[in-house]
């Protein structure tokens, strides 16, 4: 089966994920799940944590204020958004923009795992501390785990079902929304994706 069809299957499964504690919240608010977007043959996959309100209203990842920062960071690294794949671990918005719970991460994580197995990127980038922890566990890197303040911008080699990947842990782009003074540091870290 081709990549697009396999990714569509994931979308359909998430749409009908009534077992999720976030499903009723999605229905009540007429939100969309946010599966991911970009090239299905991307060499680079960026992984956030969970959708915010703008994302849940549109079904698109990183389309609000954090998305505008992300677009600037991609541009600063010479990357076109259309050439990468952008997704989150959790595909539904948690209420009040809270962090996803460990249970929600466990429930939605296998969808992200399948997305990566379908796309087979050469580089995986975490955007934020929760995605960093999840991916470091997946890539057998927990022996190197430290707070994101210590690991941001660092390059690791992770193990996957589809071979070795370059893994880069980055701050969430929201850091640049709340503290514009951090943008130069974020841009510097983004260069390590290449």
C-alpha cells in the first residue's frame, strides 16, 4: 500500500478513537484531530506535543502563533515547510491547553510510531520536552536523558525499526512566542537539523 493510503488509515483510526479521553472534548467543541501535514517522503519529521486551539479548529499542526515562529525557524535553516512532515504525539487537543497526560501519550504514541515507520525519515526533531522524552525512549536514548535546557540543539543517533535516525531535541517554538529574546538561540539550534 502506498504511503498516502497508509497515513489516511491512521487519520481514520484517530477520527474514530472513541476510547480517547479527548474524543468527547473534540466532539463537543467541533474540533478536528490534527494528524500531521507535509511531505509523505520527508527526510525530516518534526514532532510537537499536542495541538492547540487554532490547530484543533483547522486540523493543521502549528498554524497559530507557535506555527509562525516554526515557519521562521524553518526558513532560517533553509527548509521549506512543504518538504518536511510536521505532527504531534497526541493528535487531539487537551482541554485548557494543558500538557497531555502520560496516558494520552501512551494512547496516541503508536499512531506517531506508525507515521514514522511509513515516512521513514532520516532526521526526527522533537519540539518540546514531552516529545523529546517520548522520542528518546523510542530511540533507545534514555541513558542520555537530561532536561531539555541541557539537551536542546544536541544531535543524537537513534535506533528505529527502519534503521538509524538522526535525532535533534529542540525547544518548542512557543518559547519564541513568549520570549522573543530566545529566537536567535532557537535559530542556532535549528541549524543542527541539517
